[in-house]
């Protein structure tokens, strides 16, 4: 976990932006049932964790910038020896004050009674509506309760403000400590991909590569940031393929999109390699083109350029290359205008990356693509997918290639967080041969 000082700084920054007469309310992620008595593995809400470092469910953060003392209040589960014996340790309100720099902490069971009192003197409520319908009701009930008591002198806030709007702009810019965690998530992921390349043999099942990757994530204290995609042959052309249960054949490629989550920060990496260790001529043609598109995109990833520049560069390179190969017919400029490339390249070239794999932050500001700035982290992930039956493209049927790396925008360009993972066909083949 990051130092508690960092979380305190974030709260301070948010409270400065909230101004006077305001309250912020932020609930923890709910527990989700997987099947019957079994819960999904608990993952704290990213906004909640970003503000607190507190990973337990059934908790609510309240921020009150106007208070002289007790600006940061946390409601959380009480200690309970019996529950802790069955389900695991809890910090309890006392532990929250001690370990998480909380000013005041109360049992979550007291929230309904205390929230109206805390809200009563506020004009504005910073709260993200629509993510957690049950909690939305609790907040609305609280406001309505105050309204009903207006003749008794109670005051209800008159304005709701989207909390995520402020928080997400903060989260978009990563601090040095966050970049360090992201480098660690990337490093663990790189090791997973390298090991998968090394052990891959025709006749193995896709899930064997997934297992190798998960082994590397778990043994390094990480989990997955999203379910791994391991698609060989025709499956390499299915963008969100996650069954991962087919046998991998000699002569096919396998596309692996897998990234670790380390201390709540994600990596997101894709590599595509030949199951038998040697790219065939058609596979290499597609691979080299996607690699050229990634290089072109990365060159555009620098401060002052806008968010869409890397994507435009990738599209330009891919379209020109597809014309040269004979996958598309026409002039590149016209094909780009008509989006003809989307037949084989149907997604965008990247997204913000952070605590969420598709991280928060606006891509447009005032209807214009956002300018790239130092500290933003994003993926660069061009691809080409040529499914079985594509007309005039038999040579490349069932070849899906994506190459995805993670970068941070620096003062004058970008730095790759996912260094150390083979990118060129020669590099990939060398690593596979060493396995
Ligand atoms: N792994 C999801 C993505 O690449 O966006
Ligand atoms: Mn991605
Ligand atoms: Mn990915």
C-alpha cells in the first residue's frame, strides 16, 4: 500500500476543489455473490481506494472540508471475533484511526443516524449517482428526511455534484509513486508473457499458457487486472475471447492479452506469437505491419499532441500496409476516410491505464481531443484480425495479431513501462527457442 501521507494529500486536494458548505460521500464497492454461498473475490472500488487505501467492504468515506476537526470520517465494520474467525480480519473503527489516518471512525451501523447530522449544514453533496443503486437510495432518503423536517428548522442541501468528475481528473495524472507501482505490475506481467512464450508447444491447451501466466502473477503478489485472453488460430480473431480451452496447433498463432494488478494498479499487455516458435511468412507480414503501426503510434505519444494522434498514426500505417499487402484495394487516404480499415482493425489504439484497466479520465475536453500531458498512462495496442473466409485474404486467414504495451507520457515523449518483453519477430523467436 502507498504511504498514508499520499492518501491524505489526495483528500486535501479534493477538499480544496470542493470548496465550502460541501460534503463528499463515497461508498465502498458492494460484495457480489458468484453463486449461492460463494462470493466473487472482493475488489475495493478504485475511487474509494484512491482516497483511503482502505480495502474492506461495507464502508463509507465522508469528507467535510468545513470542519475544523474531523474532516475525514470513515464508517466501517466493527471488530467482531466470531465474524473474524469465520471470514477474516477487520480493522474496525479504532484500527481505521490508527492505521489509515482517519480523523473520526464509526461503525457502519451508525451511518443512517449520523449522515443527516453531517449533511445538515451543507449546501452541496459530492456524490456519484448511478453506480450503487442501494446506496443511492440511502443518500436520497437522507436528503428527503432533512427536507421533511424543514419546518422544524432542518436544512437540506440543494445541489448534487458529480464526485467522479473531480476524482477522475485527479486519477488521470499519475504520481511518481503510482508509476512505480505500475512498473511493478508491468514487470510481473512481462515475466508471465515471457514464460508463456517459453513453454508453448503445439498440442498444448490455451489454458496451460493462462495457468503459467497466473502462476507468475500470483507468486509475485499480484492478481489479474482482467481475465486473460489466450486465443490461438481462429480464436486470435475474437477480441474478447476468454474461454481459453482449445488445443493449440502447429502453424497457428496464439494471441495473449494478459495483465497483472499489483496493489490496485494494472498492466495491460498483448503479444502474439507462433505456437511452433517460428512465424510463417504470412504471419510475419501481418505482425511486422502491426509492429510498424505501434512504432508510429508511440512516436505520436508526447506532450502537446492530442489523445487521438497515436490512433491516427496507427490507422495510417495499417491502412497503407494493408494496401501494399493486397488486403485492401484503393488509395489509403480514401480508405481512411471511409474507415475501410475497420474491416480488419475494429478497435481503438489505446485507453488510459491505472487502477482500472480501462482507466478513468475524459478523452475529450470541450469537444476537442484532450492534449497529452506528463504523467498520463495509456496503452498502445494496434492490431489486425483476419478471420476465416475473408475475401481475397486466404493467405492470412485465422491470423489475429495485437501488440500492446503500456506507456507513461514524459516531459518530451513517452517511456515504456512494459520494457523487457520481446516485440520484434526475431526477439520473440529467440525467447521461444530458449524455452
Ligand atoms: N485487455 C483489454 C484491453 O486491451 O483493452
Ligand atoms: Mn488494452
Ligand atoms: Mn489488453
